[in-house]
C-alpha cells in the first residue's frame, strides 16, 4: 500500500478537481482520496464500488469516463 498523502497539498489546488475513488482500493487508502476532494477548494469526489484495476474494464470504465466527460463539460463549457 502506498503511503503518500496528497491531501497535504490539496488546499493549494485552485482549479476544479475531480477525484474518482475506488471504495475497494487496494493500493492506497480511499480515505486519502476523499480527503483530497474535500480539502481542495473546488474538489469533488465520485465513489465507485471497485478495486484499483476494475475501473479500467466494463462495466465501470464506461460509467467513469461518462462522469469525467460530464465534469470537464461542466467546467470547460465547450459551448
């Protein structure tokens, strides 16, 4: 398990930040990812009932990519 805690720097992130959190994560603590989203001024977390590698395969990859596109569309306003 990794021990780097990115939440130490989360308050410095000034752009919108999407954190996709695998609730069954086995390489890091999901609590750290949730804390990053909570502490970043424009952070948002979306949780998925997956482990670290399930996010790259159907059915979750389609849902996650759709959430990421929606987030980028909201914040980049392509219209």
